[in-house]
């Protein structure tokens, strides 16, 4: 097969190994002609430009005649292998891709618009995939090998990375890169169909009125995106402390303190957990605490912070419904080393949590708020959830889209009074219930 054919169709006709050899060959020649000490002193953009220029001279001197497009493709592939993440570099630059999933060297999947698709791309070999993985984890001073086969890391550009390799993975080295889109306002999310205008006004008022809010949903439903949008409604005068495993929130207020947990080092020491950061944040005079996700004993500290003067705090939790979110919070809080009876945790949740927002990703890839529910119970009462808004979905249409309508329900008197005292209006689409018979209410235990 000609060089031109291999550049244009590297995955066809069994040319993967041959193509990988060609890229490796040019990469070796490139390394022979550059001064590594001089290159290390250059900025990233200058380093790439210098390598592209040197490689261009090498191809002109030794390679066959190529068109401008083919020449650019070859130069990019070789430089990506030398400096970046190889065939993953173009995927990281594609703004429409939100997740990259590498299942061994032969299978690469991406998520676009909420839907997963396989790409006709492959790594030349398992060794090349491992080299890419090692390059990623080395940027955060981590290592991956048989003694440490699982790694969570974050790229300098903000993407969250998970790696698991043999012997734990029977499929080969697995690499998952989750990209986080730019922050969206609630108005923009409403334009995408994630909520309607009336819900936007309601959520804005609830954040301004300092309701403690839990954002609930399964993996990939857009919890962090919504949390970021809600955080954008916090007044600029508030001191906000964000606590995350991987820093993803992009708050624009002027008084924001960002904290990020830290895994243990290669010696198994130095680990700083979300719980450590939540405890420390209470000594930092926060007006509001925003936790990216509660998944363990830090739930107890977060609940205590919400019920002891830090109103208006926000957090996310993995759960499939508002009821499940309450049960999961109770279970997570019980995972702390403090032995607290379930009854006491039940009271704590009733005291701390004001609102639950449930997110769902539908089969058409659209992420929507499927319920906004107020926790209107107190003390040892059974959890009493009052639905304020709900998305009623219809079966998938012929165009592959899921349509439906948002339903609005009256607010409990206590919720309306809190909005009133904070000078926040009650949207007319909701109104205020005059009796409990008008409430969309249900109990959960």
C-alpha cells in the first residue's frame, strides 16, 4: 500500500501496524534532529511549531511527494505522537464530544449529543495505548502499573481521566476521558429543553432565598452542568467554597474559594478526602458550600453544615429518583466513623435538605429535569416530598426524539413564605396551595 493510501485510510486493509511503523519511523527521525534541552525551554505552542517545521523538512528531504492536505495530516499525526496524546488529540479538540472511551487498542467510542458511537480509529498497538496512558498520568505525578492498576486523574485542560489496566481489566487497558463543556446559564439549558421558563424563574428564586438544594441523577445526566448553572445565581457578595474530587465547576463570582481532594501518593500517604475538605471549609467562614458530589462519610458533615447556618448550600448525589436520593444520603451519612442511629440521620436530613432536583438522560440523548420536589417534612416525620414541577414524557416519536410536557404544581405555604421573606416572587404558573389537598405530595421512608 502506498504512503498516500496509508495516511488516508490507516484502519483499512490491515494497514494499522504498517501505518504505526511509518509514524514511529518519522518520529524517531524527528527526535534525532532536535535538541531536547532546547525544546524543553520552549512554550508548548512554540515547541509544536518547531517540531512541525523540522518534520516538514525531513519529509521534503526523504519522503514521497504528497498533497498539502496529506502532508499536513502526516505531520500532525507524528507531532501528536511526539508531544500529545496521539490519535486522541483531534477528539479532545472536537467540542461536540463530551466523553472518550477507549476499550483496549482496537475500540474507541465517543459520546456526542448524549449518544455513544464507535469511531473507525485504533491505536497501533497496546504498547502505544499504554504509552499514551502513562503520558496522561505523569502530568499529575501519578503512575500506573500492575501494582497500581487503577488511576483517577485530571488533565491540565480540565478533563477527568480514569484508567484501569490488566490484570483488573480483561479487555486490555481501558481509558475514559470525560470532558466538561463550558458553563451554561439556566436560560441556555431552558433553550436545550432541560427545563421550561417557569421552572427557571422558580429555581432562581429558590437559590436567591438560600434553599439547600440536592441535585440528583444517574451518571451522565448533567448534574455538574446544572450545579454550575445554579451556582451562577448565587449573589456576587457571598463567599462561596467549592469542594470537588476533580475541579469542574466554573463559578464566575469574585469571592470563590476552590478546593480539590488529593489521592494518596505512591507511598500510600498524603490523601486528602472530600470529608477533610468539608470539615476544613467550616472554619473558612463560608456563606455557601458547594460540593461537587457526596459519595461517602462527608454526607454527614455536609448535612450538618446545611442545618447549622450555611443555608443555600448545594451538592449532587447519584440516585434515580428524589426518594432514592433521600435514602442514599442516609446510607452515605452512616458510612462515617461516627456511629449515629438511622433515626437521628433521618431527622438530620429533614432539617438540612430543602429541595431535590432530579435529572434524567432520555433515550434521545437529551438531559432534562424530570422533577423538582420540596422536602416539606420536619424532625422525625416520614419524608414528605411535594412535587413542584414534573416532566411527563411521551413515547419516542418517529424522528427519534422524546417529547413531553412540564407540569407545574402549587407550592406549600412554608415554601412560598420563605420566598416572600427573601423578596422573591412565586411564579404564577405554580401558585400557592391553600390546603394540603392541592399539593402533589407523597411520603417516603
